């Protein structure tokens, strides 16, 4: 499945020691981390933690690594072998966003990558440690609509051998994605909700008809379409940086702790659900959140120094659950009994099939929910507890509500192409008017619908009791 990691940048003079930073990472059950060099103390701190580590080779080292194989051999011998495999290194990034660098060093990247790979092969590590390089979204000349995604022609000489290297060695295309910048620089064209995974409307790609509810997915798909346009269909996209700043300069009004929490919490939930993107449904999307700490030595606007999840004293800038199972940001607050209202701990809203939807549209929506939407639809199969009433509307309502509840009961989780409708009145009586209403209410429209099969024995016992009463 998809993974969520954190970027451990150290461009600051007030950070805790590496061992304390790694302790902090472990306390929050983070299993993946990215560092930007091969600092000895940092590599030692990650030893025997089980955390999978991505390490970087800086742009300033590209020239010697690209010129001589011996330089790559020596670097690997001195910076990797003494710590591997106790320190679980899984990726080496050769250069970072070279197309954005002041000095054009892109021509050095692929030769350096080849030399690093050759060094790994000599040691038999090339299948355990993947080699790639990171990019900014500026590597694209066009990213909207996603289906029109295209690489900039000015980078063609760099990209062709790079993509061939990635495809041949099954390495990912690493991209740094920041919807924050898209919103900050063009608020009239990009809504804040769209950037924060909170949009209640959909952006339609006119070429494909695909519906996008957030900028993150749109930018990833733009890359996939750009790769497909060059006939590189097997390369996986990995997001090596993304995040949201918690503080900014006076004009950076969207850089707030609340927005940072909303973006990262919704990002994590979106990624670990393994829904993929509209163009790549079900495809894993690995992401690394930038950054572990605020970094006070970074130049630029105030936001540049405030991307951290933690302050240097290791206190949280805002709360973030890396498991993705915490409360959805912006959802109803719990009642005193710990539930969010409604019966059996469900929310006060449900998602059911619209009475205006056609049978064809409903069937298509159910098919999507039960496949790409990751809804367990076995309960609405023949002889199963939620099969009755045997009609498409009730089956669709089950599938829609299950998807809706497991995806945070947000507006966008009940669209289904216009076939879903949110209701705040318990729909059980209308959908299940028989004597089994109570059963269907608790088992087929509850927030725990995905897990109710554990209660089948209880269900059939109750059914027998009702039959006896009749």
C-alpha cells in the first residue's frame, strides 16, 4: 500500500540532536524518512530503528560523481557500507530539483546516477537500494488540464536518458508537489478548498471526463500523462516533498497552523486509503511530508522557515495523526459519550441513492464504489444480510453510505456523479419499511457497516426471533 514519510531537513541552528529527532519520529510511528545528505551522526541515529531511509547527494557533488566512477565507489564505501543494513537505506537521490538550480547541472545527473548504480551493483545492493533524482513541478511545461500534462521541451536532453534509466531500473520518478504555492500565487484561479482536499465541487478534465476534487491528484496525473505522452507507462510517480506552512509573511494569509493541519491530515487520509488518482485508480502514491522541523536558516519569505510539524523544542506545531485514522478535520465534534451523534455512534448524516438517478447511472456508481472506491460490497450479495430489499436503490444506498462514512462523511464523498444525496434524517424507515428495519438500521446503514459481518450470528439470531414473533 501507499506510504507516508517525513522529510528531515536540518537547515537550522537550533535543532535537537539527531538521536532525539529520530526518537521523535519513532514516537509518532513514522516508518519512512528522507534526509538530504549522508551525515554520519544522522545515519547512526537511524540504525536499528527499522525506519526506511532515503538519503541525498547534493547538487554540489554531481560533478565529481559524474566524472569518475572511483568517486562514487569511495562515497558508497565511506557513507553507506559502514551503516548498512543496520540503517535501512532504500533510496539514494542524486541531486535535487536540478532544473530549478541557478547553475545548469542537469547534464551531470544521469552520468552520476549511472556511477552510483554501478557502485551498488558491485556490492550487490542495486535491487535493495533504488537510485533516482527529485524534481519540482517546473519540469512540466503544462499541468492543466491533467490530460494535457507535458514535460518542458527545454529539458528534453536531460529527461530522455533520465526516463530511460528509471524505466530500465524500475526506479520512481520523484516529484516535489506544493499546492500551497499554486494557491498563494494564483488565488483567483485556485480555490483554497481545492488545494486543501476540502472542495465540495469537482474540476472536470474536458479531454478525459475525469473528475478532480483536489489539486494534489491533478498534479500527479499531469505527470502520469506527461510520462505516457513519451511512452513511459511503467514508471511510478513518488512524491518526495509536499506540505503546507504554518506561518508566513503578511501577504501569505493561507500559511496558518489550521490550514497546515487540514492539508496534511487530509493528505495522509487520502493517501493511505489507496484510492489512487482519477487517472490511476488504486495506484499506490508514496509521499513524504515536508518537514519534520521548522528550519530558521532557510532564506526567502517567512513561510520558508515554517514548514515544520514540530518546533525545535520538539513540541508539535499542530496535532497530526500519521496513521490517518484520527478524526477528520472539520468533522462534528464528539458527544460526551465519545460518538459523533446519531444511532450506534454513526454521524448525523447519511449518503443514499438519489431518487432522480437513472438505473444506469446508479449501477455505474455502485460498480465504482465496490471496486475503485474500496467498499466491501459482500453484504449486499444474495443470501447476505443486506441483500434485502433486492433493488438497486437500496444496494446503492448501502454502498454509497459505506464509502461516505469511511471517507470522513464529507460533501465530496457523497457525489457519485450526482447519484448520491446527503440526508440528515435516518433513512432506514424509508429504505427498509419491513419488520427488519431495526436490523438494517444497525447493520446496513451504520458507520461500522464495513465491519458488521462479525455480527452475522447475532443478525440471524435476531431474524429467527422476529420470524418466531410473526
